[in-house]
């Protein structure tokens, strides 16, 4: 059975698999017990309380063994709204601060949970660990490759517990699926495909917009330079501007990038990277790609990642998920909690599905109490490696040259996988009214990577993009300055 044949299975088989996944009973898994002793209750500070920060608040404020002591956010309007909700959950109002350095001085704070914009993740985590706190930090754990490695080094130096917010790694269904893949259920596995097919509309025209009066823009900008606000919506849409975010590759996509790397048992950032795509279908204040393919070279193994922000149909039954290809079958995960194994003829063989965010917080707190980082399901090293893959893809893309879609195949060589992936990429654009002979994309640089040194040798421009210039005093320390 060839790989090409396995990729073009009948839609009916996919529908059967989707139905099976939806009806399979959840696996039983006991939640970790929580201490009711006030003397064992951990004090938590949540930094960045809008969006994902609300999930952090609910996770810690509804437990018997933790209490949210502080909420920290540069936006006082968001802070006040979250404070009312937190008080309802735990019966006690947390303290509110805009500057996280103020609450780091409080010895009652044991844990700092970080859900800020991406450009703050590394510095907030490092400052917290330097202050003697354990850290739960959202994905991507970094805004660039270098600062991710700094968090890893800080956790080791200060002996702190640091968990990455890739909750898939704690879900029982996904853990069992990965164990089966590693035991050979799919035979020999050399390719994993990540999918981020997530419709993203225009964020509005580029302009000069007022900063919300409730926001301390100096604190919000932090490590980034203070620049005029060029997007209509202040919150969330920073994801699509390079100073603060990493596009959907580093937003949603890192979850699936992490699963791909986990499935293939890859423990470094690869030997090379190549990416192409563009911000297509509209012109707006966004800068990052909304349509992108990234290929990571691991010698005999490969990760291919696809981002599609325009209208698109599922691929093999998944829109946000992964596909792991093996010599004896393949695995499709369309969720955070598991997926379905298929044989080479596309017949569903086994479905595993179980989990929720609670498992990941349980795992983190267990390690905090035991002081054993090896108990973490998503230690900061795993978060760094998976985040770094997203950053490398964006570096290749940003250094790309403009070509017509119709011209791109000639630059891909005789690699069947690359050609097939690009053919679907081009068809996707056509389905959205973008003609190949009139639509231009950025064809990224093929970059060689030194996985041991985490450098890009032979390309000074790309090497410089592994870090950034930091605005004082919001500087992510170098290795020797930790």
C-alpha cells in the first residue's frame, strides 16, 4: 500500500471514523485527590487574565488545595471583571496588580500561572522562578527560540517546577494513543502532519488607533518596543502582529506541533526547516501568515504542518489535529483528548478518547508538591522544543521571496510529499477564489539547523531572528546572566 493511496481514502471511511470517535465511551480515569487542609493550600497568582487566563482562574479558584491570591493584568477593566468572578468561585477576593513584580515579592505566592500575550511569556516565567515561584506557562512558552532555552535554564538553575500549557500531554486518551504508537501499533512511523484549519477573518484595516484608557501600555508592551496601535481591536488580535505574536502556527498550531513531535519521539529542533505561504484573501492590520505550510527535516523523519485561515474542508476527518502515518496504518486525532487508529485500507481499528484540562493542572500541582520535575507531563523543555519549531517555520517564511502560486512547484523538486501537499495548498486557494497565476506567496528560505547548538549556521539574517532586541528593563537574561 503506497503513501499516496493511503492519503486518498474514501470519504465514507472518514465519516465512519468521525462517528465512531463521537460515540466511543470515555476511558475511566480517576482525578488526583485534593488536600482540604488550610496548611497545605498553595497560593496562586494568575498573570494575564483575559482569554485563556480565565481558564487558569477557574482551574485554581475551584480547587480545595489552591487559592488565587493575585490577579495581574495591565488592563484594569479586565482585572476588575475577573476579580468579581474569582470571588464568586472561591469566596474570597484576590488582590489586583498591574505590574507582576509587585506580587512576586509576596512569600505567600507559591505558583505563578501565566497567560499573557506571547511576547511576555518568557520574561514573566523567568522573573517568577528567580523569585522562588513555580510556574505554569501557556503555549508558546516563548516568542523566539533563544528565550525558550532561557526558561529551561532558569528552571534548572533555580530548582523550580515549570509546566507548559500543552494540556494534550496529560489527557489519558492521548497518552494511551501515543504509547501505542511508540509500541509499534502503526509499524514504522516517519511522518506526522499537523493541521490548523481554523477560519480567521480580517482583523480590520491598518491605522492609528487609541490605546484603551484602562491599559498601562508600557507594562503591556514589556519586552517589545512601544509602537502605535495599528489594529482596531486591542486584545487578542496581537496574535497576528510579529512584535507580540507568532501567527496561528504559534497560537493554535503549537498544540498540534507538539503532538507531532511526541508521536515521532523527536527530542530536538531538527536539522532543517522550510516554509511558504502568505496572508491571503484580504488586506488588514495583520502581518503573520493565515495560510502556511512548514516542513521540518529530521533526517529519516519529517513533520509537515499546515495552517489554513480561509474556508476549508477537513482533511481525513480533522480540521485541528494531527495525522501520524505508519507502515501498517495511520492515526487521526481531531481533538485534544485522543483519536482513531486505521489500517492501511482506511478501516477504523481503535478509538481512544478521554481527558480535560483538569488532568494537566492536577499533574502540575502533583509535581509542585513532590518537588519532582520528572513527574511533569509537559516539562518546560518539551514546551521549548515545540515552540521553537513554530518560530523556525516563521523565520523561514519571513525570509521568503515572492513567487506566483503557479511558479512554486518548480522550486519544490521531485519530493512527492512536498508536491502533494502543495497541490492541496494551491487547490485550497483556488477554492477561495485566489487564482494561481495572479496570487503571490512567500517561498521561504531552506534553512539548515544545528539542533545541538540551536543555531542556524551559514545564514546571519536567520540567526539574528532567533532572538530579539529587548526594551529595558524588560530584558530576557542571557544564559550567563540568569
